């Protein structure tokens, strides 16, 4: 029997995409998400996918991320790295 797989995808402002597959029960920790975005996380509002960015992206003057914004269906321009979680089990 195989475990259900999930992915954590990070999209850099440069457009570089990194995807890591892991078991769906192995939800990324807060620390892992913070490391991926480079600071405190904020869930991207108004999108159907579970996606996170650096909550201080504007204050830190992070570069725009058009590819990440489009990938999550955000109606605007997100700043800095965008992390998308797909297929993970719900948080307890």
C-alpha cells in the first residue's frame, strides 16, 4: 500500500519553481514555511489554494512575483517567494 503524496511548491520572484513531494500526513512545519518564504508567513487571501507569502514583503520591499501570483489565482501582485501546499491532510 502506498501513502498518499502531497507537494510543497515554492515559486521565487525570478520564476524558478521548486517542488518537494512528501507524504500527505507530513504537513510542513511553521518553521519550514517561514524558511521557504524568508520570514513570517501570511496565508494568501481570497484564493482557493493553500498558499503563503512573507507577511512583511511590502515593508521589506521584496520583488514582485507575477508567476506565483498567477499560479494561485491571486487578483493582484504578490511579493517575494510564494509557497503552495497541495494534497496535505487537514490540520488537526
